[in-house]
């Protein structure tokens, strides 16, 4: 499955996005052939006394983090962990998560991450799918592990903050073993460093196999694009178990020597206070986070001028949210795109030229094109909708235990994203929607995001999601779920007419249902599957 990385760097020079390439950013990087944990070794050598991560009143310097991860690696090896063994991390954002992440890698193991909000069925699925040998978790989540342990291959449980019968305390390992990690012969291009699971928006989640080289490349692509350095301060709010959080809140900062201020959960007031107090320079988050921040009346009380930029992702950013954020704060909002199968970042806006409604252009060393969604082979010209395909050093090795899905996703060196998109005349890419989530109305293809973009223009709409409601005659009829802004009222007929005046007749919504909250994944992607399931029951 290594074929997808052979053609990296062969980007045709005529690609139109080169006209808008960020000044000072190289088009290609010589990615070092190193294991991911070597980024921490280099940081500890270059910035030993600098703060690496801080969570509340506790902090770790790069030297301390390197030593603790070395101790954990030595302990794991003594406990029987060998190269390729998979160890699950069931933890919220914390110092312990980072220690565990790099300690497992230094032991030669593979990190498998799981959402700490998951319950029994989801945890059991991922433990069995990965055949995890061990799991690292905390006292609060330990009862959940106990409930499924007998149905898995777990040999040991390591607790980060407690001592329980049947579990090994992390503190005991860190105190007992010297900072001498075992020698492990890592092949960066072939050996899997991390298994992350897709958001599960289309069914049972799949394990994405990311190699050491994939993750080193994406850490560098993000950091170099935005010129991160040791003087930056990054807010670590994105969930660490997710590929985007791991890239931008762990690996990119370590590559850059930048400190990370860890926030275990989102609280608008706490986030604003932290940015102002720490003089943070970088903040990444989902659209839902920025909606909450711009709706918070306290935003004007805090000095956010230290932020060089913020980046929104995980779901389309409504243009009015970006405009409102920039008006309220004076801080640029950058748009981009990624997916777990690409470690995850593939597109970013140039800092100097953000084009609203687009995801920007491909990042360093990455090629992208739009192909006919039926054949998957014919490259389409500007302005035509098709499937977005991507090629680059960050593209996954494949899916765990899913050879057919791997063959479908990785073809002739390209990652087929399943997203419908187009490239405009200037080379900027625009996502229209998920290929599998499009609405089929009387043979017409309707992109839900296009319907939602129109709804967002209505002053009463806070959030919305469009789906296809099964219909005997039309196949599917466009239906919108809408969350209204506090204090706003509007009738469904008014929203239906509002849309009808702004989009083609076959795209207009036929039904509106008002709800309290749009279901989303923890990183903010709309779970249209959940809404579709409501229509079928």
C-alpha cells in the first residue's frame, strides 16, 4: 500500500494556484526520514528549558517531556510492549495524553486514539478492531473500560491519575524506570504511528493508518505554511484524539518549539480569558466554536490582538460568521480543509489572500484536482463540480482491516476524498458537499451545503443542516433542520420562500423542522446521518 507516496512532489507547474502561493513559503520541503518522536528529541535539544505544554497550573518543559516519555517507553517495553503493538488512548486533552502519545511511539508501539465521550459499543468496536494490547485512561473512564474488558484482547490497563485494582498506575511507571527508551528500528514510510478513527458520519467508524512519515510531513506542512516558531503560543483546544488536534496542537507545536496551553473542554468565557491572559498567537476551532464566541457578549471585553490569525474548519464556515468574527476582533480567520485520511490537512488559505467561500489552495508538496465523479479519472476544468482527489506525503497508508475500502480510496497514487468540489478560475478550491450525503431530487443532485449557505443568510438562523427526506415520487426531498438565534422567531413558510427566491427550483427546501441543536461530531462536523435516521423511524 505504499504506492500512493511514490509520486509526491511531481506537481505540474501549470497548476493555477501557484499564482497565489504565499510569499516566503516554499513549494516543497525535504521531509526528514525520521520517526515522529524524533521531533520531540530535536525540540528537547534545541529548547530544553522552554515550556512545551501547560494545563491549568501544571506545565512541562521540552526537556521534562522528553525525559518522561523516555521513562514511559522503557516501562512499556519492560511490560511487554513491542514494535507494532497497539495501545489505545482513552483520555481527554491533558499533559498525560501527550506523555502517553510520545511514550508509546518511543516504545515502538502504535497509538490508537478513541473519543473519550464514547460509550461501550464504540469503545468495544475500536479495541477489537485494533486488537489493542493495552489501554491508557483515567479514573473517571476506568469503569467504562471494565465494562468491555472481558470482550477484548486487553492485557493491561494503565491509569494516569488513580490506583485501582487490575490497573497499573502511570506514576509508578514514571518513577520506577530510567529515561532510557528501547531501541526500535522504525521505518518511517511504512510503519504505522497512529490509528485514528473516521468521524463515523456514514456508518461504523474505520481506522485510518497514519505512518510516521505522514504525521511528520503534516506537522511541517502546517507549521511552515503559517510560519510558526518558538515565539508562538498555541491554544490546545481541538480534541487531541482527533487527527486535526494531534497535528495542530501536539506535533506542529513540538516541531516549532511553541508552547501549548491545553484546554480540556470548550467554554467560551474561559477560552477568551485564556487567549488574552496568555497572549496566544494561534487558535484553531470548528465553525460551531466561532459561532459561540461571536454570540458571546463578553467577546468585546477581552484583548485578542495577540492572535496572528485563527483557523476555522471541520465544517463549512458561514461567510457571515467569518465577517462578524473579524469585525468584532480584528483578527483574520483562515479557511482550510482536511480529512483524517490525510493526517489531516490538505488545503489552506494564503494568509495574505483569503477567498471567502473557498478552502484555499493545496498545502506544501500537495497536489489536488477535480475528477468526474462517475469515472473517477477524467480531470474536470474550472467551474465544474466533481470529486476532490489529493496526492501528497500526508496521505494515509490505508484503512485498518478494510482492504476493499482502501482500494476504493487509494487509486493510482491519489486519495479519493468522497467530497464534491470545484476549482475556480483562480485555482481556489470550493467544497460543495459529501458525495454520499448529496440529495437526489428527481434525478438532480443537490449539495446540502449549498442549501445551508442560503439559509445562513436569513437573520434568524443560527445553525442549520439540510438532508434528503425519502419521498416516493421524488426519491428525496430537501428538508432543513434549523436552530434559531436566541430571541428570534420565524415561520417555516418564510424560510421556504426565502430559499426559493435564491436558488434553483429543484434545490429549494420543501420542509423545515426547528430543533434545539444540530447533531455534530466532537470536532464540529454535522452528523447528517443522525438527521436522516430521524426521518426513517
